[in-house]
C-alpha cells in the first residue's frame, strides 16, 4: 500500500497492520508459522521436481492425498516432524532443510 493511501485510512480511524498484528502473535509464534510454511513450499517444490502427484507421494509415505495437500498448504494440524520426515523422504538434505528454515526466519524476525 502506498504512503498516501495509508495516511488517508489512518486519518479516518483505521488501524493498519499485518497478520501478526491482527492475530496478536509473538515474534516466536510468527517465526514458527513461517518455518512451517517454508517447509510446506519446499515439500511441494521437491515433490513436483520428482514428478510425483500428491496421491503417489502419499502412498510413498503411507498417508493420504488430502494429508499431503494440508502439508503443502501449511495446515495447523500438520506437525513439523511430518514435514521434515517427508522432505527427507524426497531426498532433501539436512543442509537444504536448514537453509529453508533460516531463510524463513530472516523474513520474520
């Protein structure tokens, strides 16, 4: 949003912020969410690079297609453990995992 539009809205009493402000999340909570989202994006990227459908990958990890979709979308019900194990199953190295997590933290904190 440009500065002029922001000032007009604030002058009319609107309070502007981001998702973190709206949900009243701490920096640590936001960092955790960003990490999960980054891992989900990486999961989708690496699954597609291996030319696996969600259903095919789900069979490979003894899960369901809908669960894989939730993993890639960053659904709150998906654990970090499952995301990391799934990425390792796709051949992602620990160094690549660390890089993904590190880059997500730079945007948030």
